[in-house]
């Protein structure tokens, strides 16, 4: 695309009061209202302060923050993106960034917990508008809801921020614990979020966190089988018990301690099966994968060092690949560590449901939660906007609310748009410019001709704004 004017023939002027730059927020925020976000905020958020009432009108302030994040804001100042041109025509009470900052800084720990409850109930309400965790009975994988747990460090550059510390990544930041839920045919929803000090170890409070995340997941899809996946930081008796008490199975990477190494040592050489892996070749004659990666399993009882009630029987599934370090291979004194590298995880899922190969394939997909970490860090969690810890904790929860709202909107659009990331939805649906006109008390949005995703926008509009509005409790 080439610019075809000389500089002297071009000018600009910010003077049109009827233009909007994020018109897609109209159906997006209508969906939020249909799913009862304002009512939930009014009924459950009780932010009160002395002097100036910074906690007044929590519903409108929360909606403003969600809309700003949906439009791409990653700081308090960026909320100004909502205060331009004709935005005052489709939206009421769009608050200034300074007001929103004061509102967030008024949050105490209890208010953050109230916001968590709003997030959970809002997600349940969204599920009434479009199935968020669709599952089929074709096979074990398609009928299972996967709950992935992981934490990530949001880097910050000021030691004065409350809770700032050096975490496992070696950088100063704040620790965000996330739980996502997904099926083989759905995108990932955030069913749990928690901001912690930067120096916090990964598994702190994870048992209660897993219980809460599973309770939210069960409300969305009550009858589905649920599997909790996590890395070795969450391999503990308390996390496993929390999942078991909620009726869920686990698939958690184990640490290579003496008991695990001893169990791996009992696996015979003929028990290993080649799997589909990078550079694997499928042999049609034998119907098997010829691969350098192999899997096997052995029965295993976890947490035997704990009291007997916490002992958990299951399967130790092990994947091995050749050791590429020539020095170690040359030694050859200990085949368990010199000739191969091992990765093992503990699962309570029956072999009839997931055999060895399927269990390994299923567990490796836990890495999809990294996509959510990356997506959030490319959006509202690019950094922590406040020096106050509880304000940042509220910001994390509002980020989760916004993420789930956009996932529901993508589901309503359907087709290829049903699984797009937030940035794609923002580019194609939200950031559409429009000119606003009024005719016979009607608001008319004049959108660009030949917009490539006009059909997708129309489907969302039809799904959200055409049916009668029903506010859920």
C-alpha cells in the first residue's frame, strides 16, 4: 500500500463528535449486560471509603474497566480510549481514568474476593448464552473437561510496588496463579485467578485454589468428567486431595526423586511404545510410530511419606528420549540417566479411559495454558498498573472477566472466529470505526463498506441485540 498524496495536500483535525473507533464494544458490552454483569456488581461489590465515595456506582465503573480492556487498554491511563467522539451516544457513564484508579485503590482484600465471586457467577451466566465448554461422547478426550493450573510472573520495574519480589524466573514481579478450563472443541476459559507476592512459591494455597476453580467448572458443565493438569510444582498430596474431593482426576508431572526413579527402573525394555513426536515416522505396515520418543507406565502409589489417608494409587506414565549429551552416553554406567532422558507424570485416570499413549498425549497438552499467559501479557497484564497490591489483584480479576466475555462473544460468532485470540477479535470485531447518526429516536451506526469481517460482526449483533434482553441473577 503506497501513500499517494504530497504532504502539502494532506491535513488532519480531531473535530468529529459522531465518530467511534471501537464500535464492536456495542455488542460486546450488550452481551455483558445481558449476562448480568451490572447487577452482579451492584449486588455483590461493596467498596466503601471515607470522605469522597470512590466506591460509588461500582457497576458502571466495573463495566468501564472491562470495556477498556476489551478495546486493548493495558493501563489505567489507556482507559481514555473510551472517551472519544461519539462514544457518549451508545454508552452511559464512561468514567475518567483518574476515577477508575481511585476506585481500584479503594479495594481491600475482601473486595477482591467479592470480585472473584462476580467473575465466577458471570462466567456461569455467559454459559446460558452460548455453551462455553461443549463436550461430546465420541471418545474419552472429547468428553473430558481439562482444568490446567499454572502460575506466571508479571514483570515490574519498581521495588516500591506492594508485593514486589524476585520469583522463580529471577526477575522482579508479581505472581499470578491461573486456572483455565477447556475441552477438545472449545477455547480456554479462566475459571480461577489470584495475584500473589512475587517471591511466592508456585504451589502456595494451590489446594484451595483448585477447589474453587473446580467448583466454577462444575457449574458450567455439571456432568462432564474433569481432569486437572499441572506441572511438578503442584505435585502434592493436598492438591491431589482437593481434586479428588471435587470429583476430578489429576495428571501432574512428578519430581524425579528416589521412589520415582526406582519405579521407572522396574519397567522392562519391551514395555516401551514409540509415539508420535517431532521427527516421528508412521509405519503403515505395523500400524505404529517409529520414533525416538517412547512411553511406558507402571502402577504407582503417590505420597506414601504422608499419612495413610493421603496415599493415592494411580499410574506413573513415563516418556523417554535418547540422551543427546555425548559425554553422558559414553559413560553408559547408569542406563536410567546416561542413555535416556525421562519425563514422568502421575495420573489417577483409568487405563480404560486413557491408555498409555493417549495419557501421554493428553498430558503434554497442558502446555496450552502458556498460550493464555502469553495472550494476557499481550493485553491487560502487560504490566501491573498500580502501586497498591489489592488494586492490582482486582485488575487481574477484571482481566479474567474480560477474557471470558471475549471468549463467549467469539463463541456466539461461531465458525472460524469461535477460537480466535483476543487480539484477533479486537482487530476484526471490536476496533471497527463508525459514524453515529440519529433518526426517529433510533441510533444508527454507519460502518465501513467492504469490511472483511462484516458477516461475523452481523452474527454477533444478531445473537446479542436481536433477542429480548434477559438479565440473569
